[in-house]
């Protein structure tokens, strides 16, 4: 008789998501060396991911989008790179400020609520697709329907932590 599948606690899922996020971002940082464009961080939150991105991509311009800033002061970008407002609006009209498609878009906007995340994915996917450079990557906590992208393989941590990685076709 096989053992029943163990329920994963919310802490287990969070740790798996953070492990997948760190692994994906560090892997992608090595792969975007020949792809021009900034990094777009969708959702500053407490600033941990932004802080990590600027450590692993010190020469890359990083634009951060969030509706408000609540992060630790050491983890907030300068005013030219912090875009405040509803991401649905600011991402749609950021072209003149950002200037080029992104080599990497990191979206940490998932709520864990399947209905809310599905609704968000509906408007978010086309905006991300428009803002990603050919060959660029998207790392996200929400599964996205991105027709011109390839979904890349996911680790067990990414599966459990609900984390996805895509690459835009050239």
C-alpha cells in the first residue's frame, strides 16, 4: 500500500517558490548577457528580489513597478527607476521612460487565489509580451498564456512553488 500524499504547508510552498525564484533568476542572469534591454521588476513588495537582481546584474538597468512603496529604504530603486501606480496602467504606458524592450521581466504579482491570478494573467500576459525583447525571459509567479514564448522546464521546487519561466522566441 502506498503512502498518502503529504499536504504541503503554506511555508513549504513559500520556500519552494523562493528557491525556484532564486534559481531561475540566477540562471537567467547568465543567459541574458547578449540580450539588450533593461530588467523589469513587477512588484517591489519588501524589495528582496530587487536587491538580489541588482547584485546579480550590477550593470543592468532595473525598472521597478508597484502601486506603492513599502520596502526597506535600502531596497528601493532611485526615482528614475521606481514606477509607482497601478501596474496595469504604468506597464502599458512605460515605453517613453523605459525606452527598450526588456531582457528580463520578473513578475511577482501572484496572490495564490486561482481566480484572482487568472484574471490578472489575462491582462498581464499581453503587456509582458509587448515589453519583452526577442530572446528575453519572463520569470513569474502566475502561469501566463504567452503565444510567442516557449515555456521552459520547471524544477520540483518550481512546480510546488507555482513559479514559471518563459523565453520569447527570436
